C-alpha cells in the first residue's frame, strides 16, 4: 500500500493550540528558520497533507510496517483522537527517527535550506 | 489591542508585541489564509525581521 498523505491530529482536538510565548525579556530581530510548509502543517486545521515524493520514495523502501489502533489505550486515557501504534524497528535505520525526520528534512530542502 | 495603535516602527519582539520566531511564522500562515495567498517557502531565508514595517514590506512585495 502506498501512503500518499500525512494526517494531522489538530482538527480532532476540538480547541485551538495556545499561542507560543517568548521568554520574559526576550527581544531583538526575528529570523525564520523553519520552512513555512512545516509551520502550515503544525498550525492549520487541515487534516490531510500530501507527502513529498522524495519522502514517499523513501517510505516505499521499507513500508508497510506493522500498524494497529490502540483502542484500549484510547479508552483508558479518554483520547479525543484516534491513537495508532506503529512498529518502526524494521526500517533502514532500525529506528523511528528516519521516518519522523524524513518529512521535515524534505520540507527544509525544498525551502532552500541545506 | 487596537491594531490602530501599532505603528510600523513597533518592534516585533518588544515590550508590546512579544512575537518569537515560531509565533511569527504562525502569524504568516494566518495571513496567508486572511489574504488568500501562498507565500514562498524560501521567502525568509537569510532575512531578519525587526519591526512591523519589515513584515509589511515582505508581505506587500509578495501580493503586489
């Protein structure tokens, strides 16, 4: 199965995230190091986001990996969003880090950062 | 806060606005929605923003 989109949990929260606050006394010029697309995905209430092709190509090298919905855990913690558990120990690096960093890395590269 | 009280010379990260880099980017995304535009991802590479005018200039340059 080819995965073509990431799913955001934000539309399921039922409330807006609080504003990000600066430490007391902070001042000075602002520089923007994050790509806007990553911020869009982090603050927007849109549910589905297309996966960049370089990331999808990477995923195809080791996916699918086992994924199941933790329905009993959801009930225990009173979850307002579906909670899934995914085993990522069988990928290229043997860790979830490859999967979780590939997306932001691709977005950083696409925004002109190296 | 009344927007009319904010001048273009107001520091973005100062006593009044207290905007940090993440809040700044979140504000840009909201501006995209308000203005129905998509700002390029590389618009902010190697740039710094000190005052409201800096932000106005870069947004105005993109929507003109």
